[in-house]
C-alpha cells in the first residue's frame, strides 16, 4: 500500500521507525524543509511544499498514494487543511496524528493567548527577561515590544533582521530535560517564558522547570482542529494503517 506521511514531528519519526521493513507499506515521508539540517527519516523522503492544494492533489494521483497520514506539527494548520481538501477531492483515506495538548496543572501560572501579537502584549509594559521558544519565524511582535530582553531558543538561528534589539539567540534541538531547562532559566535570570502549546514530551521540561521556579508562562493556544479522523499516538496510527491495508483489494 502506497502511503504519504506528512512529517516533521517526533511522532512522524517514530512512525517511520515502526514502518521500516514492513512489506505491507511503501511509505514516503514529506518534510516542509523548515530546518536547515533536518533529521531525515529512516524511510524514503521528499522535502518542500507541494504547491498548494492543487499541487498536493497532483502528487497524490501521480504517486498513486492510497492512504495519507498527517503527522505534522499541531501549529502547521495550513498543511493539515490542504491535506483535508486533497483527501476529499481524491477520495484517499486520511488520518491525523494529533498529540495531546499540554494542560495547565496545579502550581502553573499560564497566561493563555490566541496568537503571537497577543503573546507579546501579555509580557506587559514592565521590562522583563523573557525566554522565547516559538521557532525563528514569528518574532516580529517581539521586535515591537523592544523594552524586554529576550533569549530566543530555536533549532536554527533566525534571520538577523527578524531578531529583537535586545536578544540573545541559542540554537538547540530537543529533547531537553528538567535539569537542563532549570539551568537555562536560572542562568539567564528568565522572568517569563513564551511557548506554543505544542504538546508532547520532547519539550515539556521547560514547563516543569518554570512551575518549580514560579515563573509565568505565556502559552499560545493551538489553532482549531480540523474535523477529520484523528488519533493521539503512534500505536493507534499503526492500527489504522493496518486496517487500511486489510481493506485493500488483493491482486490475483
Ligand atoms: P503550515 O503553515 O501548515 O504550512 C505552510 C506550507 O508549508 C504548506 O502549505 C506546505 O506548502 C508546506 N508544508 C508544511 N508542512 C509540510 C510537509 N510536511 N511536507 C511538505 N510541505 C509542507 O506549516 P509550517 O509553515 O511548516 O509551520 C507552521 C507552524 O508550525 C509554525 O508555527 C512552525 O513553528 C510550526 N512547526 C512546523 C514544523 C514542520 O515541520 N512543518 C515543525 C515544528 C513546528 P504547499 O502549500 O506548497 O504544499
């Protein structure tokens, strides 16, 4: 069965590892190409956009794809939307792998906001030392809130013109543990943290560290989910794939 997996997450990498050598599936993993040195999956891969919905539909037909797994990042809403429409047009089964969002707990001090400008506003008028773990492309609202001092942690360094005036850039790729995150927050005297609600375990340690230190966290809510079949973890996605393979007509 020919499968397209839209990847770029730890779940997609885990799925790829689980599917290596499984003769039922011929899987291609697609990456957006957002990072300069991506961790390439252990399965055949392609990198870069398809060219919108029309390009994705062409790709699915040309490559005779029979099932699509959307294991993209929870904030990659456009890719998911395109996959939904392309699946409707082609009739190809689609499953979303959607890791659970983080949930506020006892001892947390979260300020939940809907987007990046609101996150910058939530930092307030008093100058603070702020850790930004939001990637490298959505820094513009923080350039406008230039009275804060920022530490920006991202996989790749942002373009210099996107970096706020008072900022230090740290490049690092998770996973991170609590001791590491605590040392980072203390070492830079961080007073507030800004993050997307990505969910998952690879980058959750910063929230544990912030809770223990009593630091407020500006948490950017996820974009609304699409109304499509979805599972929460790799095991359920593998079950779905096995079910799709079982439904395929057998050759004679
Ligand atoms: P997006 O806004 O949903 O996608 C924008 C375009 O990028 C898509 O329309 C598509 O281009 C292309 N694209 C995205 N994922 C793709 C994939 N797996 N394979 C091929 N093309 C893909 O997503 P984004 O721009 O990548 O990121 C949006 C948000 O998600 C940001 O907040 C970012 O920090 C976060 N995020 C994304 C990733 C990732 O791997 N994509 C990882 C971590 C965080 P075409 O229309 O040309 O097909």
